[in-house]
C-alpha cells in the first residue's frame, strides 16, 4: 500500500525522478510524470525507451517525487516493477497525466512506440515533509 502522504504527492502535479539500473549496474535517472493507485507507483513510458528495457532486465527502481512549490519536501519510493499495463489503458493513462501536468491530452504525434505503464510495488517508502499533505 502507498502511504497517504506519499500518495498525495504522487497524485498531485509534482514531478518525479525514476532511477533504473543499466546493464553494468550503474544508475540512470530521468525526470518523469508520476501517478499511483492504492498499491503501486505508476510510470508511463514507451516500449522503445531505455528505462523500459532496463526494468524488463532488472525490475529494481527508485522514484523520488518533490513538491512542485517546495523541492525540499519530497518522498522516495524504492521498489520493483511487478506488472506492465499495455494497450488502450496505457494510452488513456498518458492522456490523464498530460491533463494533470499540461492541461491538454497527450499529442498522438509524440508517440513512437506502444505506451506502457510500469506498476511499481513499494519495498521502502520515506517522506521528507514539513507538513502532512492531503489528497
């Protein structure tokens, strides 16, 4: 289960950094749009992206999300990619994220390959918040 304060930051228009592991074990990080359900952190990407290939080989990841208005308030979720959502559900999810962050649906012309949603089950959750945040 995602802790309530962590879920609040994941559901808000706050950016996150996804860290995956390269073939040689070194970390690779990218700033991402983030989301969650009750149980998982959700990251939307495409099949041709390096981050997707990394998690298919090694599912261990870390996601750090900071409060948009105060980057000193942040949460970290370490976990494993336990499932991948594909098809219409993943395509619809990127529109939901685009509306949350940009206020418009995601442009179809920017999609190069199939959209996928990485479902990350938390192993460790930590929050660095000055005050509780509500959903």
